[in-house]
C-alpha cells in the first residue's frame, strides 16, 4: 500500500501564511485521489476542512484552501489564527482503498 | 444534519471478537463511500476499511482476513466485524463518510488486553 507523506511540523506566525503538502509514494497526486484534509485538536474528533481537492464544508474557515501543487495535494492557511494550532492530516483515495498522511503539527507562534 | 454514531467498543482479550456499528442519519450509507478509521493513543490516523457506494470492500493489510466491513441499508448502518483481535488493534475507531463531503462519528474505544 502507498505511503503518504506530510511535513512533520510547521510553524507560522499569527496572521501569516503556511502551506502543508501531501505527497504519494506512487507518484503525482491528482484529483483522482480525491484529497481530503482534516484538522484535529487535542482530545477532539478530526474535523473535515477540505474534500475532493478544494471543496469546503460550511464550517470550514475561509482562510483555509485546498489545491494541487507540484504533484502534491496542498492545504494553505492564509492569515493564521491561534486556534489553528492543531494536527492536520490528508487522506488519499487509491481505487477503493484509502491512505492517511503522516500528519503535520502546525504551531502558531 | 448528518450524524454518525458508533457503538460496540469495549475491552476484549487477545484473540477475541467485537462488532462495531455505525448508525447514520442525514445520509445514506449505501449512497456514500464509508470508511472505518482508527487512532491509537498518541498516534496518527489510520485507515482500516472501506465500503464504496458500489459495495466494493477494501482493507488495510494488517487487518485483512480478520476484519469484515458490511452495511445494512434497511437500518442505514455500517458495521465492522473484528475477529482474532490483537493488542495492536487497540484504538478509537471512527466511521466516516468520504463522498461529496466528509463527516465523522465521535468514535468508540476498543481495548485488546489480557
């Protein structure tokens, strides 16, 4: 099964911008992988931010956006807030099976 | 409003069995791709099993031959039958939908220990 890789940790200043990426060991990530992005804060259930590459739920803050960038799925946070400090996971679809990324811990500092 | 509610977790000895259920409201399990996800304490998210809208089933290698995913369309529930459980299966298990949006249940705790 594929390995999906994310940056282990990233730090962003309040109000700053950071981009998280999600790469696949099988090659370029495409829209056919239906990339999802989830946010998880300590002790909480993961919450979906982005589905199918760039679609947002009604609860997704406007400062989050999804895209494909350089062969990877990407989650961009523009205008970081202290409450955005959390773990972020991507999920990719492989023809019926799924694989989560290794997760990125985002610190707002 | 979409709700997914898991049940069936608990403490079981190694080699034992559990059946997890996920009761859905606000979405139809047979019109969505549904997955089971687990998270061991202090660890990341791990995809465990999926059932697509077409009824195709898939499993992570570590549970193949031991876990079986199924759905009951009349009850709008998703299930995960877990046999021959191992200590490394201990985790919180969530069901989630991943089709045209993504919703998660709160999870149910499975502990495999003697």
